[in-house]
C-alpha cells in the first residue's frame, strides 16, 4: 500500500478500494506492507509490517527511544509535513462545525529540549526502577535515557530519581512523578499509593539536597488518581516562576505552559490583540487564568485585570504575587468554576477584552455567555482544535469574526497543538 496523506490523529492513510486505511507510524509517500487489524469508522486500521520504500514525507527520527516511547509519536515526519498537517487539523475542525476555512497562520514551533514540565510513569521491577513515558496504547514504561524534548536539567535528574524511587516503592508498585523546571530550580512531586513514613520522607529530603532541588513533595493516590493535599517534604527554595516579570510561587504540581517559548508566543498574541484596551487602562478579564501567565503581563502593562479560575491554589498564588508586586489596584483574582458558573453577559459588560484559556474540554458554557455579550475583543487560547472549533462556532454565531489563528507547536512531534485565536465583534 502507498500512503497518500495523514489522518486526523496523525496516522498515515492509504486506500483499500474506496475505504481509507489508517496505518500508524507511516508518512506520505511511504510504500508499506501491512496487515489489517480492525474496522475504524468508515475505514480500516492496519499495522505496518515492512517499509518497502520511504516516502518524501519521511524524516530520520532523532531519538533512540522512538517509536516505542509514547511521548513523541511523529518523529518520523518531515517538519514541514507535520506543520502542514497541524494547520489542516484546525481548518478541518472548523469545517466540521460548518464554518469553513479560518485564516490560520503558519505553525510556530518551539526549540528542541525546551519543555519545562513532564509527568513520568514509574514502576519498580525486581532489580530496577523503570522511569519514563508509557508506550502508546499500553502500560509498558519505556525506561528513558535520553530525550530531545525535555530541558536538560530534567533529563539529568532521572538517574537520581531512579535510585530514590527504587528505595521507596514496593516491587510492582506504580507511581507518577511530576517534574517542573522553575526559575529557582526543579520542583518534584511524587504521586503514589502508599502513605509516606519517616524513612520515605528522609530519603526524599536527601534526594532534594543531593540533586539541589527547589522543592519536593508527596501526594497520595487511590486507584491511580491523586487524592488529598500535597505533603511538602523539602522546601529548599520557594518554587518561583516569573510571569510578566512578576515572581509567582507556583503551587506544587501546578499548571504552567509547557515551554517558556510557547508561553511567550501566546502572550504576544494576547498583548497585541488587547493593546488598545491596555494602552488606555481598560478593563480586561482573564478567564481560566491559572497563576497569571496572561493576567500579570497585562496588569504590568497598564490594564485593569480581573482574573478568574476554579483552582483556589492558583488564584491564591496569583493574588499573593500581585499584592507583593504592587499590582493589587490593577489586578483582582477570584475563585469561580467557570464551567458550572460562567460569567454572564451582564457581568462581562464592563470589559473591553476577554482572554480565556480553558482545559482540553474547552469552555462551552463561557463561550456561550460571551456570544451573548457585547465584549469587543475575545482572545481564545486552546490546546485542542476540536473543542476550540466548537467554542469558536458559538462566538461566530453570536456575531464575532475570527480575524486570525496562530498555531503553536510546543508539544514537539506529538498530536497536541496549542493555538491563539482573536475574535472581534462585528454585529
């Protein structure tokens, strides 16, 4: 079979009669010998048995863990082919919502080895500790020795983490380890089923000192999901990230944009779209604000900002940072679940611009309320083209025009895509 293109999830697509065939790990132009596996939608899934001839869409994967590691599943694609597919995903998602083609800009990619946060899977074997990302579609952990995505400091921590976790976990016991590189060092959070006793806490404290970590904490898990609060083990430094030049103490395991470079690209899109309102000290709402990646730069530039998020720890960190930096008169932060209790059109009326950056599920309720509002400018940040298309359709049907979309590839060689879109009310 010859692979003609890429499907919605990045699999190569060929044809069997009039039916599409989806073949993971293949590139446009590849000629492959395949075995059919199961039906998929209106087509068939297959696996590649042998690459007979490489297509012009194929590149040499740089990582020794490819293709087993599920962290990057698209290293075999030429960069321009991958970027074209990413742009097409946004256009296709909008077309499926009945809104045709948007003005989608060129994909902006972050550099290699720039990702500053990751959650690793860990499991103790009989004589070793496996630490890395899961193989796609399985629970098998690919024990990482190298990575072309993560920042070097995170990769360099892995041997010390293996040694500590081998001492702490029982054989066969799983754990997740969240690692983030902040401005004052690495922040580590271990999420595991067991209750940490004194020897566990002592071993983690020793790891923090030996590896010069900023912080390390422990959180209980039940059924594979975190439960209860984070138990601080060693706070050697506060855990600071500067957002808009303002130092923010990030909650342990808290959300931050995957890369500083991606955050800067998205921040530029926000600041340019809201420049007129900011210049006259206008009111701007930052919804799903987190710890203030957009709110703090806007307030620092002169806007009067209302930041809203459902996570109390993030809002607490943002409030403390604003108060400590003299921004309290221009930045108010509020805890509110915007999915169940969105800002109403009446509450939105005073704002000259609104920025919203929801989780992958999107912001259906808040987008519907915005569509009924009179807010002149809305900037939507999204990490999911499908939920973005749904929310964008609500805004467009409500009288907004989308004046541009900037796709940002800050999850290199994966199917994830960040984007910033600007909407202006025209009726």
